[in-house]
């Protein structure tokens, strides 16, 4: 029984990501109403999840960021309003649902650049 508890705790600890674990540049392309848009997410090392997102001609600072286990969410504000990102992180891949300024939904799969 004690061994099972130790294994369960160790497993939970390995599945918990920190902001420092995600530091780096992540790139992906999402299909929008205007066609494919390359998206670059730059995350900084540190205790809190921080950085920037660049999409086509728009760039915004990451705000309201949350990281709970493998779940990630954040927003950026651009000229036309707020863009929201929510999804999961696994290794060097983020799968994000993106809500645009008009409420349109898009999918972004971003991979960490090495």
C-alpha cells in the first residue's frame, strides 16, 4: 500500500509543469478566416508564465496566464481586442483552442523550437 502511494505521488509530480519548463519559442500555424497564420509564442523562464505571442502583423504580451498540470491558458490584447488561448502541453507540443476577437474559434498546434 505504501509503495502504491509513493508511485502515485511520484507520477503526479512528473506531470506537473512549471513556467520554467515551458521557456522557449513555440511555433505553429492556425487556419483563420483570412487563411493560414503563423503564430510564434515566446515564453520566458521564471516562476510565472510570461512572454509574448506574435500572429501575422499583431503582437501582444501574455496576460492572465494559468498553468495547472498539463493545462495552459492565457490571453493577449491586440488592436482589435482580446485573443484567448486554452489547451494542453505535452513535451514539446502545445494543442491550443484559440478564440479570436470576434469569437471565432481556431485550433493551434505549436511545437517548441530547438
